[in-house]
């Protein structure tokens, strides 16, 4: 099972984007997306660095808040999930 953490686009370069989530940035491919994206949009990213879905900011922020709550409850670090 794969869990995709919403990641916010901070830079675009053709079919590649730099995304940020929980203070970490990484390069991802936009080749699987069937819609245009902009800086500030949130994406779901598969293992291997392939963005597969753009999600609304409200939905992304709700998911991130839930992940924060879960991490706080079990004392875990989302980076190790």
C-alpha cells in the first residue's frame, strides 16, 4: 500500500516540478497529469517521483492536518511513514 502525502508546487520547469511537503523538497515528473498545474497547487505523488493527481488546496490541507494529528498522537515522525 502506498500513501501519498499532498505536496505543494514551489517551482515548475517543463514536465518537472519541485514540490515541498513537511519542509522537504524534491523533483517530480508531471508526465502522468492530464491537466495544467501552477505554482502553489497541491499534487499527490507516487513512489518514484511521479505526480498523478492535482488536488484542491482545502482537501490537501485537511489531509496534512490529519497526518499531523496522527503523528502527534503516536509520537511518530511523518518522514518515517
